[in-house]
C-alpha cells in the first residue's frame, strides 16, 4: 500500500507498507489439525525511516 503524502504531514507519517503471510495446515490423524501461520511486514515512513516485524502463530483444531 502506497500513500501520497502532503508537505504538512510530519516525517513519521505512514508512507508505504508491504506484508505477506504463509499458512500451513497438517492433519496427522483424522479429526485433528495442526496449523501454523507466519506473518511478515515492513513499513516506510514519509521521512524514510523503516521498520519490520514478523510473527509466528500456532494452533490446533480437534473435531469431535
């Protein structure tokens, strides 16, 4: 996502971001799912400052 900034905005104003995610699901036995998701994103401010973040989420699903 790209934002067109105006001169009146401070340097810390949001300018651009990118993100992606990867999801994996595995069913080792019937009625049980193991799920993982990896997320990554970065941000660039109007003044060029950059930051990045990543996250790993794990979950299970049991159907009864």
